C-alpha cells in the first residue's frame, strides 16, 4: 500500500511540475502589440523589445479595415472587424477569449475611460453599440437616426473623459457626444459638423473633438470642456477655388496629430498636410508632400510627423520635422504602405507594407531599417501603449 | 509577384462613347441606361481586349484598393456593396462609366487617370459575375 501511495504521489508531483513548466512566465504587456493580417482574418502578436512576432490568433473574420483598442490592464485586445465581428484576444495566452457578431458592417471602436465599456461604431445598421468589456454582453445602443427613418454611417468614434464617446455621422453631418455614465441608458447631445465628416479625433488632453470633412473643405471642432459653446469650423475653405484631385483612399485621423503646439492634418484631395495652431486654431502653414496623405502621425515626443499616402503613391513615407515644418526624409519602405505605429517612447516606427507581405521597423533618428519580419498582407499595427491614451 | 501596374492609356473613341453614356446616365437619376445609350456604347466600344491587362494585378487592385472603401470582400463600407447580388440588374456599361468617371457628390472617385477603358470593362464584367479571389 505504501509503495502505491508513493507512486501516486510521484505521478501527481510530476503532473504538477509539468503544469508549472507549461504555464506562462510572469511578465507585463507594455512591450507587446499586434499586427492585423487583413486577408487572413488573423492577427500576429508581436514583442517590440525583441522586434519579433511571438504568436498568432486566427478565425477573426473579415479584417479589412480592422482596428484595435486595449483593455485598461493592457492584457486584452479588442479587435473590430469589417464584418461586425468583435473579438477579445488575450496577449499573454495568445488566444481568442471571446468573439461576438455585433453588426453587419463595422468600422472600428473605442474603450471607455474606466475601461468597463467597449463601444463599436457601425455602418450597418448605422449607430454605436456598447458592450461589457469583461463579457462582451450588449449593454445599450445608440442608433444614428439623424432624420426620421434615416440612419447614418458612424465614423471617428473616440473616447472622452467622463465615460463619454464622441463620433461623427457621415450621412447626417453631425457630431454626437454620448454619455455612458449609466451604461444601460446613454444620453446623447448633437452638434452640426458639416458635409460628410469622414473621420474624427480627440486631442490627447481629451478636450477637443475634430472631425475632418469630405463634402467641404474644413474641419469641424467641438470643445468637450464647453459643450454649451457648440461646434465651429477651422481651416475653412482651405482649398477654395482649386480643383480637388480624385480621392482614392479616405484619410484617417486619430489622436496622434498634435505636435509642437500644432495640429497636423491630412488635406482631402490634395498633396498637403495642413498645419494649424492648437491654441488659436488658425492655419499656420501647409506642407507639400508626395501624394494624398492617409495618416499624419506625430511621434510620441512630437518632434516628427510621419506621413503615408493613398494609392498610387502608397509606396512612399515622408517625415516632417515639426520645428521647421519641412519634409526632412522621404523613404520607400515597401509596396503599399498601409499603417505606421511608433513604439511607446518613439525610438522606432513599425510600418506595414501590404504588398511586400512584410512589417518593416525603422529607427526614427537614423531612418535606417533596424528590423522586420514576414506577415501576410499586414495592415494596422497596434501597440499596448494605446491602452493608456485618451481618445482611443 | 510583380504588382507594378502597367495600365494602358484610355482609347479616345471609347472614352467618347463612355462620356455619352455618362450624359445619358445623368438624365436619369440613378444610373439606369436608356436603350439609345446602350446603342451608342455598342457602336463605339470594341470587345475588351486583353493587351496590357494583368488580371492578377487588377484583381489585387479591386480587392485591396477598391476594398479600402468597398471592403475586401466587397460587402460595402463607406462605399456601396459590390457583390454580384448587390449589383444584380446593373449593366456593365454603367459600372464601367462609374469606375472611369466616379460619381460626383459621393466618395466614388474617377479612376480614369489610373485605369484604361479596357481595364474598367474587365473589372465591371468580373464584378457582375462575382469578383474572383486573389491567387497567392
């Protein structure tokens, strides 16, 4: 009997030890992130310290135009797919935790200040939906009904302090601010924006919401600290009297645009980056660039703005020095550059080259390539530093 | 795979025909074709020839670049859906005209600076029969 008990003990000990070696080392997530594989419905998980992938999660549906926000603890990624899928991914265990189909056609999402509410923005049916960040259960929704029976595509959703979300109605021409203090019954205030807002952003301090306009030249601005003052327009008529070029890809806005006391915004249908003073909101200058900008992204220190371009100029990337307002570097990192993401403190930028099936890592001081790896048709790159930012 | 596009310049006679079509289209509110317009097109547009066409490049262009608005699976986004079902009843000529000249007042740009008439015709025909997947 005693030898049998001893044997059982040994077996149990072996199992326990095996379980221990198979379990994960204790680690943080501050240097992790993911790359969207838009054609394969998968994400490649990456580590920015070793500049390499460490995992992959697939089965995420249509990820063309997918975007990602991170949980408050930067462990979980919420992936919003084109097909309305919302997937929660555990970066530590490299696995899909939960996936829900929340709409027919979605364009992105955001997470609340307290980290408890994940909100998706939808084209079909037009509106936003709020989910419990833990369980992905539906909490409430705000249909974007801008006229009786008419629903708008929602663009530019961004989180604002106070568990509020600001977003723009592409068809409705309005900016809406929904307060989710009570997640089950949000309250919404509406402001005029202008014709066809195509995307929006919140400044890093959470104060101003800006919506870029496609249907007219200008940017709509709303002061979230003083909603009673209403919305207004900046950079109005920036292209007056000039013929717009055909826009082969809509520019994207996100809260990276503030640098050196100025906002840097892609001009629609022009080979220009618009620069406005972030206190007076007056136009300061325009930077002539290689093509129609898609992203104009400020480095974390605000010293540089990196710009990529719409088809057919999407093989170029240009770097603007924010002190002089001049283009200081023109790069050709690969074919079909879709996205750029700075590491947390900005020593490097990761660039997705879709048609080269490659992510390229570039040093932001020397502009040398310091790494890269193969990924099938990479698009968005998202690092966990986003979890600590307002407006994401 | 070589993805550098080598697009042929639009042929003038066909352009004229398509312009006639556009004019006809604008007379009716949403891109329905009148019989006369079809005749005009048939008179001017020869069969789409394959010269200078690279089907794999065009397939990639539609899936990836048109896909930035219409969705990679062409199920729609900021742009309208372009699936076979969604386009049922549309004529190839009206699609070709939309591709080349865009739809003023919407986000659909004119692609005539990047695509030849033959290439736009090829894309229209493929869209109507259900657009092919990219081969790897």
